[in-house]
């Protein structure tokens, strides 16, 4: 006799085609109990403090991905442009579901709040984390991604905020660890791989923020002169957030730093123009001369299991 053909579609329907032969034919299907899981499931959280994620009953692995919050750009004053905010870091861990307890605890770092006070540095982004209790039968294990630093204000051009790292938070212009990029007078912010990139220096020349792979991009420095969109740009990141561009006295603020898997920063501005918020997850916002700066992009916590 011919074969019995069983086929399915994406909606879960199963079709049984009986053999095209004369007489009575019986097709006996095996009994199936439980639920069959097909493909991966992703659960994304953009807010939450000490919240809980429950381990699924199905599957073998979970990929945990987290982004820290982006820093906000500083708000300058007339002929005193501020630096852009640094991007938040990215971190990840592939875990066997069997090594987890029933629930894990997570916190999503907020983006640095918008700066509305004249001649004031921006605000730092928050840290995102996932804590796995009694991990693999041992002690607790915490995975962290630190937020970017706010862009700074000085009367002659503020330094861009450092990008967040996977081991530590960014500071005024230096990135978070490990092996972080730094801000140096009269220079571009330096690059990093796992740490946050350094912020660009601010002065009449001004400099770009550094780039990173997993850390956040550095913010561009404030340009105490007529600006060009391609000079005091925010730093880029492959996985973390892009840095915000630095402000200028006229012409144009620096372009935003970009990211492939995180959020982009926003561009710096001049005169009384406000900067836009950084894009979630983890983008830093641009610095301003006289307008309000946008907020940094919020962090994110994401679980993908299969």
C-alpha cells in the first residue's frame, strides 16, 4: 500500500492523507502527551525593578541579553555647548534552563533623564541586571550592563559622557570597564571592545566620542565654535547604545552615534534647539547649547528560550 503522509503548517494544523487504494485501510497514529515546543520564544522587558521572570516548563536553553540605559546630553548656555551622553552597554549569557531556579530577578536601567536646567551636565543612565539565585547549584550569579554617563557642561565646551561597560559604570568622560576608553584633553574619545568608549573632548575644535563593540559609544564633545555635523559626533557601538552628538555654537551639532543591535544616539544641537531622546535600548542623547536635552534611551532585558 502507499504511504500515509502527515504534514503540518505554521498554525499547527496536521493533515492525514489516506492511501488511494481500494478496500478498508486503517492509519494508526501514536498517542502524544504533553506539548511540543517549536522554535524560539522571546520575552522583552523595557521596564522593571527587582521584577521576576519565571523559567518556562519547556525548552533546554535561554539566551539572556541586557542593555544599560543611555546617558542624557548636557544643557549648555549661549556660546557654552555641552557634550552628548554616552550609550549604555550590552551583555549576554547563554544558560541551560536546568541550571536555573524557578524564577530569576531582573532590573531594567532607565535612560538618563532629560536635562532642563541651563549650564548643567546631563544625567547618567541606569544599570540593567539579571540575578540567578543558586545558579547551577552554587551561589547567586548576576549579569550586569552599566549605563552611559551624562554629557558634561563647561563654558568652553563640555566633554562627552563615557559609554557604559559590562564591569563598571561610566564616569564623567571615561567609559566603564573592562579596559575602558577614556576622555583626554584635546583628543577624540578612545575606543574599547568590552568596556565603554571615552567621550570626546570639548573645546573650540571639539572631538568625537570613541567606539565600542559591547560597551556604549562615547558622547561627542561640545564645540565652542561654528559646528559641523561630521566633527563632534557620538561614538558607535556594535551591540551597546550609540553615543549622543555634541552641541555647537552655530551651524550644526555633531551627528548621533549608531548601533547595530542597540539603540542609536541622537544628534547634538545649537542655539535654543532641543535634542531628541536617545533610541531604546541604550542610546545616548545629544548635547545642546540652549535647548533642553532629550532623555537617554531606556535599557532592556530580554529572554529568548528554546
